[in-house]
């Protein structure tokens, strides 16, 4: 019987604590941010010209996603200017986004164009992007501006 009383008291205190936080306007975390690029290091594409897996302990959260890095220097470079190094469209597949769907890309399928990183879900994605760059970018830009409606 005593353990039930202690459990009830503990739960009551936790509920009171949460109520106080909510009343004070403190947001309660609901879920972990999405790991962008399947955990690959966005800086490596620029500095090494290759896809390189990041370390889960070296991360930086930006724009609703968690980016992982192979080195502390890469993390610090990204943190200093995330808008410059983050993949376009939140790290989703550019072709998928042009078609109105959020698709996780294959980190080994990528292109840097006009100083920006674009990712793709298929082997043909980079070639298709090269031949239809303006059309795909325009469609993806439009769809990304309405990303809350995308599936």
C-alpha cells in the first residue's frame, strides 16, 4: 500500500511541475529532431568532395533537423553559417520535392550547384537535375515554401 501512495505522490508532483512549466510558457519537447542526410556530414561534401558519415556525438541542430559531423571542425564550420552548408530543402530528395513529396535521399547521390548542396534518392537524380535544373529547382522551391502540406 505504501508504494502506491509514493507512486501517486510522485505522479502528482510531476503533473504539478509540468503544469507550472506550461503556464510559464515553457515548451515541452515532443520528439527528437529528424537526423538529416541519414547522419552524413554536410561539410564533407564541400571540403572533401564526398559523402562521409558523421558521428552521432558531433551534432548541431538547425531548422528542425539534427546534422552530424565527422570532425569538430566540420561542426563548428556548419554552426558558424548553417544556411550556407545545409542541404537544400531540408536534406530531402530534390526530385521528390519537385514532385511534391518529402523523400529521404541516398547520401551518395548529390550535387553542389551554385554553391548549394542538393541531394537525390536515385542514381539518375544528379543527371536529371543537371539537364532540368531550372524546372526542377523552381518546382522544388515552390513546394518547399509549402512544406507543411507535403507528405
